[in-house]
C-alpha cells in the first residue's frame, strides 16, 4: 500500500488533537505525518492569565506531545494550491518551501482581538503581553508602598479588566488573588487592592442562565473583583480609564480581554472563507472545492446540519471535532460514508482563581451548576484534556 502524506497545520488545541485522533484511528496505515507550526511548542492559550498573575510556563514542546512518528516543521503556511495538492510555507529562516500532501488538516485557530494602539493598556495576546501585565502591577504595588498621596496610592493599586467573557472573568479573578497575596507580603491591606471587571452586557455569562451569572458575580465579588455592568471601556490614557458612559477613574493598568478572531493568515491561503474570515467546510469538515483538505477548530465555520447551530470558538469544541475528524479521514480513505458533525453538549467551565471554579451544563432540560473545588477540578480537567495532559 502506497504511503500517504498527512500534513497538519497548527499546533494549537485543534491541531494536536486532530493529529492524535487521525493517528489513533488510522493506526497501521502507511501514513507520513507532518506537523507545521510557527513555534516549536504548543501554547495553552486559554491559560494566558496565569503568567499575568505569577511566573509560570504555559507552553509544551510539540516533540514531547509526539515523541515519535511525527515530523515537525517550523514555519508559517502562506498559500495552499488545492488542485496541485501542495502548500507553500515560509520556514523559520524566512525561506519559502513547497510541501506536497495527500491529506491536509488546517487548524490554524484564532488570534486574540486587540484594541487600537491609541486605546492604551495591554491586551492579553501572548506570553510576552502576559508577562508585561505582571511586571506592571508588581512595579505599581511596590511604588504604592512608598506613595504618600492617597489618590495616587489608590491608582497604583487599581487594575481594570476590559471584557467580561470567560477569559476576562478568569483574568480578573486570578489577578485579584495574586495582587491581594502580594499586598500581604508588602504590608498593604488586601482590601486596598481594586480589580474592576468592565462588562458591556447587563449581566455575566449571557451564554447560559441568569442564575449562573449571579453565582459567578457573587464568587468574583468574594474574591475581590468589582463588576461594572453595561459599561464599555473606550481607552486608558495617562492612568485614566474612560468608559463609553463618560465615567472615568484612575487605574494603574488596563488589561484588555476582547475575545477571538479567526486567524487572519487564512485570508492569504486561497481557501473559501465566510465574511467573518472562517474556512467554509461541509458537515464532515471537508473544505469546499478542495479535495483532501479538512479544517476544524476556531478557524473553521462548523455547523450542526440538524440544528443549524454553529460551534463556538472554544477548545472543548476543537477536541470533539478532532475525534470525529479521525473517523472522517479513515472513511474517506476507505471510500465509505463519513460521520457528520454534531454539536457539543452545552457545558461551560470558569476558573475563579486558584482552586476555585464553576461549571454549568444543561441536561434533560435542567440547569446543573457545580461550584467550589469540584468546579475547579472539572475546569482543570478541561484545560488538561485540551492540551493532551494526562
């Protein structure tokens, strides 16, 4: 049997899980696996708030995830020649190379939405940005120890997190905990630390029931976070944060958490995209008009053919899509009917600082909410499963 080449583009959540699923499902088939990513590691992107709060490493070398049977190429894909079954990529030295494939899995994911430069603050777009956040609030707190002017001391001990989705809530909770702990070390009363969460909606967690939103708000408040609802941050300049309502207040730092956008690199690859910038795929993740090419994760527009519901951009969807993709690839190789997409069950997990979390799911028409350490363990489990950590 002739060896086939399967190229996976992207070492994020969707990419690593797709590679594992296809390898497991097609075990015994002569397939050469190649994983391409611009970095030599898998970044646990949903944990970017961790290095913003404390020194920690949230990357995993790709070779440790796949110690054998996979070739790694460090580079960025620039275009895909569908009719020729060849992709072009720029390697880490800036040289363009061509790579033929039999099967191609595109899983380049998403990027974190950034504010405009004139809006100030720091967006949690990567590890360097997270470390800049940590450096900033630590410097501010140390300055506050010696600050005699009450208003300036208060500003130095204040952080605003703009954007109250799950990432925003987790960032605010983690920063509030870390800053309050540091306050004790510096001889500052923890209650002097102010962490504001700026929420454009009228409540938290609009993805689910109001009851879950209220519980999240109560837990965040208990952890030292003040939530401002129905407010939108406009910009931070010279230590002053301005909201769309006209309200202003002094902050030592503004951290932006504005959600995700499909990877803009998709626009140069020559594939069919939605107006939102996601790859157009059928119910079995095949890219329209491009034989042998599949796409899953944040970069693909994946719709349940029964309900018409589109998957959201979270790592839990990527894991479920990857498992199904393995079966689809095998079916397509064998010329048998392939599975079709089904929406992931409604379940959301939120970390609320060290060893605290909350989980909501809906089963049999009932809302089930888990809190405390059990919620935390489930949140930790979802993080670990997404990055293939046992």
